[in-house]
């Protein structure tokens, strides 16, 4: 069974990569904007244009898919990174870093997304161009899924940990999502390291609809964030035909 699952995972990734080879401008810029607003960062060089950098651990397929999206604009490469010994970011695992070539698109994005408040910020343009793919990228970067039946009933929680953004940005994102999809995310206040932060919590009755909405854009290694595993997913795809969004 494991060989079948591995083949299913590779086939799914290949199909996903092929599907983003020639994105239209709207889909492409939505994906790039939300990569930056998720785990991505845009470097500020001493001279010349900027580049996009993204690092992940244990999700090489996710970086390969993102690389294929970025290559609609310019070249990119993925390299291994050794474990970090930094006190602030210690890790005993190898990770991978995706780096694009420098390009004016990334310089413009840095000026727009970083320029107003001196940090990454969700602006009106990023909200206007949000697509299912863009939301799927944000969820894979910063989302979490938790399930428990310890209380005798199915208790699910879906969160998007948009902690880097302020209350107004989170509220604006929640409004755009409900307007486009009917899915209701509520803004939660939490205390983290003595500071008030904000995140989005999805209404329980909307969880399955949300998962079906973003499913076409979820790479195999991230299926656990939909409460699914490869073996379940292999059987699921044999019996159901999910229409693309």
C-alpha cells in the first residue's frame, strides 16, 4: 500500500505543478502576494532588485509547487539548509530554502507590502485579489487543524495564525473571505509573550466547506491540515470527483 500512496502523492504533486505553469496574471499575483504575507520574505538588497525567499522543514513538495508558481515570473532554486544553532531559531532538522532570482515584481511588492508600517501588512490590493489558491497558501503556511472526540462528540478547530498582523487587518481579511465564500472566520484575541495578538478561527459548521474549497491547492505533505492522510486521500479520490474551483 505504501508504494501506491507514494505514487499517488507524486502524481498529485506533478498535476499541481503542471496546473500552475501558465497562470493568468490575477491568479499569479494572488499566489505571490499571499506567499509573501505567509511564510515568505522579500529581501532588501544594497542595490538592484529584490528577491523572494521561503523556507520550510519537511515540506519539499510545497516548495517545489511554490517554485513552479514563481517561475511564471523568473527563475528560482531550492537548496538544503543545515540545522540552525541560533538561540532564537534553534533546530536540529535540515530545512530547504527557496530563493527566486531578483526581479522588479518583488521590488514593487516589497515597497507596497512593507512600506506603510515598516513590516509586512495586509493591504487593500492583496485583499481584492485573494483567490482560493491564495487562501490555500496562507492556510498551509499559517493554519492549523485540531480534532478531538474526548468529550463524546466531534470537536474540530481550524485556525489561521495571522499573528503578525493587527486587529484591523484580520477583520478586513475575515470580511473579504465571508463576502467571497460565505465562510465565517472570527477574529480571536490571544496573549503571546505578554503581547496581544490576533488570529482567525473558522466557524465549526463551515470547516468541511472550507476544506473542499481549498483542497485542489493542498500539497500531499500538508493534507494533515485538512484532517486527512495520504492513505485516506487515495481512497477518497477513487470514489469522489471534486470539481475544481
